[in-house]
């Protein structure tokens, strides 16, 4: 064997040396495995695109459903009758009318009405339009949803929280920090199709001169008032370039902020556009997560109440505490308005789970949110079509299933929203 195959070259380049086991690999088989993986990737990607075309026909894009007048009235915080009056009088943005004169409101209509009502009643503006007031010292809130355990519900929590806040009338930015890009997928992005290079948060925090302002990588979503910075594998670059920068650093500022200050610096450039930022962190404690934690004004640690998950969470907490203290001694600033544990995928009828939740509450007290996110097929079934509970209609499930999941979700998001209000010094 005197010919070296491309796969082998790559192998050697990666490992930097030829190991005994590498020599034993059947190179023919190895080479065809590479091709099979590449072909599988293409097949899968094409199928995913076809599924998306079918699901979101005709535009191949996700759209948010319209809301009944009852739902719209509840979201705005007025009576259905008042909304009807406004519509009859032609006052403010007008909804679409369907069969039987039924009125349907898009989230854009609802936000239009909020602005209209706020203008008409300046004294009560805040009740219609809950946006933050910089002049009152209400800072942009940055929530990091984290835990290095995969499957602990980070992405589900992030997506539903961001959408809840957008539906409530806040200006929200969701950031996908996970190279696996599940949050982006939930919002209808297929990374390999919809993203070019340099389209993620990495573009706004990278060290070389290829960087782009954060505003350039922000995309609108089909939720009025909710923007997203999608993710893909490129985010992983930050884990490779940061150690190189740290090693080469001369102690001057020509390279821009230290790694732990980079996400914060990027967010500062768009702060006047948003009330709340929700960051879906990757399931690892790397430089990216650390930089996100330093940018955060609050932290949500999602935890599935099973013994193995709780055990790994203690590792996560130790490591986080260690790393954060290193960052702090290097000049990083850390101050959180709140830090909370959120119990996820909870099954109230499962004895061991209930015991673990009790155990967590006895240890951490009020730092465990009162409301857990219950396990429900409503979440996982909606996820199959890349939707959240806010997107699917109630008719898609048995009423009991939908209502139970929605009740839990409303309680969780309500509790988080009240923590945000507290951080803004607003009355509960
Ligand atoms: N409350 C829930 N009930 C049922 N399934 C859930 C729930 N929360 C999450 N899941 C499912 O569990 C899986 C992992 O959740 P995810 O939010 O992606 O976790 P993470 O982001 O921490 O990896 C997903 O398939 C999701 O649909
Ligand atoms: Mg995730």
C-alpha cells in the first residue's frame, strides 16, 4: 500500500500522528463510509426541505396563525366587546373578517392595536404596551437558558418563553447559541439551506476582521416583535479561536474585548431595539456559554428531575462557579437580577420525580420556580412539526391534554415574567 487516500490524509492531519490503530483501518471501507455519511447528509437535508415545503405550503415559510377576537382581547387586556366597538367604529388597525363576520387578528394587528390604545390613553399606556422605559432605568434583560445536560428542555423553554414575551407585547430577541441549532429549526430555519457562512452570533463575536455587526445577522421571524439570531456549526469556532487568542494576547486592547465580554459587547449594539433577549445555550460549558453568562442579567437552569440529571447538574454548578470566578478575577463583571432552576418534563404522578423535586426545593428554596413545565405529548407532538404550543391550535389535541400543558406553560412563563418585572422595579 503506497497510496494515501484523502480520508487518510485528513485523519492524519487531525490526529497529527499516525497511531497504530489508524494503520489497521481498512481504508477502502473507511473511504466508502465517508461517502455514505455525506450522501446520508444530502438525503436527509433534501427530505427535510421537502417536509418543510409540504408543511408550510404555499410559501415554504412558517407563518403564525391568526387569533380569534376573544384571544386578541385577552392578549391586549381589554374586553371582547371593546375590541368589537373599535372594529365597528373603524378605530385603529382593522382585523380581517371571515365567515359570519368573525374577526381574526394577526399578532401584527394586535401590536398595532396596542400602540394605538397606548397613544389614545397615555395615562394607561403601560398597560397596553409593556415595553421597557430606558429613562426609568429599565435595562434590557438578557436571559441565559442553560445546563450542560442535553434534553433538559433548554430549547423548549427558550422558544416558549421568547414567544410568550412577544405575544405579551415585548420586543424580543432570541439567540441560538447551540451549534445543533434546534431553536433555529423551531423557527423554521434549516441551517444548511438558509444560512451562509458568517450568519450566526459568531459573526458578531469573532476575533478576526471577518466580523459583522450583530444587527446584520438578526432576522425577523413570523412572530411580530420577535427576532432571532440563528445558529449553526460555525458557533463552535469560538471554542477553537478563543484559546489561540488567549495564548497570543499581549495584554493590549487591539484585539477588542476579552472572550467573556464579547457577547455583551455585541448585544449592547442593539439594546435600544429590544426589551428582552433569550439565549438558548449549548449543552456544554465552553467559552461561548461563559461569554453568554457574562452577558446575562439572569439565568435559568433547566432540570429534568431524574437522579442522573441531578447528579450531572452538581458537576455543572461546580464547574460554572469555578469558571465564573476565573472570569471575575480576569475583570469580567457578573451581576444577575435572578437565577432560577426550572423543573422540566415533569411527571407529577411519578413518585421518584416528585421526590427529587422535593429534594431540590429543600436544597435551593425559592430558587426553584414554583411552577414546573410538565411533560406532555402536546409539547413533543407540536415539536414534530417544528411548532410550539403557541402555534398549534387547541383542536390538534384532546382538550384535557392541551389545557394541562398550556396551564403549566402559562404558569412557568408568568412566573418568569414577574421576575423580569421585579428587576425593572415594576409592581407585581
Ligand atoms: N415538557 C415537555 N413535554 C414533552 N416533551 C418535551 C418537553 N420538553 C421538551 N420535550 C422534548 O424533549 C426533547 C428535548 O428537549 P429540548 O428542549 O430540545 O432540550 P435541550 O435543548 O435541553 O437539549 C425534545 O424532543 C422536546 O420536544
Ligand atoms: Mg437545545
